[in-house]
């Protein structure tokens, strides 16, 4: 079989003057019959037309069983990438089309999520069909045909200014690290942002003293690195408790290199290691997985292929030759360390042995507990007091744990009122994350807006993958970094 000529995958901007949505075309790496005989219509037709016809079928059969072929799975995943929701793949299943679908002219006959193409235009196709030697021509063409399958991806961006509720639904706000809103934003808009997984919400009032930066954001001007650093500082001052950190090389590593140590002050500036206070959180960093079994409570293990090694540490020493405080990644580093996370879930609990759980609780602001069986459990009473005092940034609760306390899905509001707080929920900074492995949604429908504003859903698989990836890597920081990425959504 002759080798087909090289074809490059395609990337093009689609439907946006701001280059926010891209159509990605990928050639399938095997030859296909370019033209086939359609038994149903008794005529020759293009493979492209066949694939499009199959893709336009409902994701459910007439007997309501799912179509699980490759194209159906591709379509489901492409719909998730476009709308952040698997159910949006078929309006008949969800009951409605998303406003984003309507905005981008996505109707039943023209799936915006996924499509096909090939290398032959209609004119060439018609010539082949009419050619007396069409069998020979078809065989030659079929040996070289490659199908181009394309889907759409959103480009990640730093901050979005939301001053129009309709734009929240047309835009994919989850692609932004930060969302700026007006001071008088409605509860409905906040709920919509939370439904899209947005955590880092900043108000105009947060930018007091930063008038020029606020103007830059509102006018959608390009942000400098200095602007991004300022935004991160504003966010951290608002969301996390200020701490000072000190990092030292591990016992068997070079202590004399000028960049082997790092001190971070509460104001995020680089400090000295001379003055050590009781409030400092101290780590010994160790670049190896060979001694991971040591699991000393003060050692932060990291690996070459982890985020810390790629962005903060260079050649086993901190990247202090340049001003790391001028890079927004430095503030992601602080955010990851400072974000306080509580997880009550049996499957997450089982991924850590007791030594690791103690280490992450004492040093990484990550507390992990198994689910308690009874409402009267003293451990839950102790943890509940800390939750009520707003001691955490994220409280991750498996739905089955809430049910074990005596609150069914329909009683989710009662759980918040009786177990968390009666009157001061509005003032809490804590974000509650409800997780379940079966995708149950009654609790979401029942949840009052006051709780929806500070509650999001995450599938347990996403949290487990985050934890397992870091544990398998034997990279302590990667565990916390992965969890922060899942919970913050970016």
C-alpha cells in the first residue's frame, strides 16, 4: 500500500475576535474507504457524509440504551469541552439547549461539538463517481484517505470582567482564573458563576488603591506580569490566612549554595532566614523519590516532573537568580500551600497511610478523615466546630457522609442550617464541595440560593485522580497542587 502524503493537524480560530475558541482538527492515523455504497439509499456516498449522519443520531437508542461507539463517545466528550456538561450532548436528554449553543448557532442538524472532513472536494468527488475507471480510482483513493475529526477547545485566560448576566452563559467563564464582578452583583449571577465552577470571584471594591488596574481589566486590555501579580496578591489577601514559610535543603543536600534556602514573609516578599518565629511553617525539601518511605513530617519530597521542580526550584535550588516574586506562578505556589482543605471521604482517606495524613495535616493545610457513621461522633463534633469558625477554605464532603448524619438529598438545606451555621453563612469564606460517584443531583435542585453561592459539585473521580497522581509520583507538593487545581478549577 502506498504511503499517503503527510497531513498536518489543523488549528483555527472559530467564532471569536478575541481568539478564545479554537477548532482543533486531528487526522485519524489509519486509512479509510473514502467512498462507500450506501445500502439504505442504494448509491455511492462519501465517508464524511456517513460519519456525520451517524453522529447526528441521538445518544440514546429507541430503547433508551446508550450508543457506546467511538463516534458517540467522542461527541459526548466534545460536548463536555464546549459546555462543561456531558448532558449537553443532546438537548432531548437535558431538556433544553444551552444559551451557548444558541449563541454559536448550534442546532440539531449541525453539531457544533464535533465534525468530520476529508481531503477531497465535491467537484473531485463527482468526477470520480462519473469516471469509467471509477473502481480503480476508488481503490487508489481509498488507500490514501484519512479522516479529519475536529472538536472545539476554549483558550484559558487570566481574568474576565462580568457586567452582563447574558454574557456569563454565552461565555465559558470557567476558562478564566479570576472573574471580576460589580459590587451589586445579583445572587442569581453568583449562583451561575458557582455552577460553572468559578471560585476566584473578585469585586470592584477589592481594587481600592488600584484604579488603573481596575480600568485595564474592565477595558479588556492586555495585562502585564506586574498586573497579574497584583491581582493574585489582592486575591490571596482576601481568601487565605497569611503565613510565613521557610524552606531548607534536606539533611543530605548542599546547605552552602546561596539559593538552597528560601524565606517567604507574610506580605509575600522574600525574607531572611536569620529570624525564625513560632509562626513560621518550615520545610526541608528533598528532590528524590528513592527515600520517600522516610515520610518525615518536615520533609517536602518533590520530583523532576512535578510542578514545583518545573516552576519554583531549579537544579535542586530555588530559582532566586531572577525575582520570582514578579512571576504569578510564585503566587500560585503560595496559594497552594496556604489554601486550607478539609476532606471527609472514605476513598480519599484510603489513599494515605496515617503518617502521610499527619504530615499533610500539620504542614500542608490538608486534613483528611474517613466518613463518620453517627451524628453523635465526637470527631465530627470537633471538626464541625472548626468548620463553623470558618477555619477552612474548602470543605469537601461526600454526599453519603451527609446522609449518614441523617440528612437525605432532599434535606440538604437542613444539613447546612443545623450542622454548619444558622445565621452567619453569608459571612463565611468557606467553599463547600459536595462530591458523589453516582452523579446524583437532587441535592443541587433542592439547595437554597444562599448555600448555592458557596457550594460546588466535583466528581469524586477528579479528586481521587488528583491525589493518586501526586502519591504515585512520590511528590508531596504535587498532591496539594493537584487538589488545588481541581477545587479552584484552574
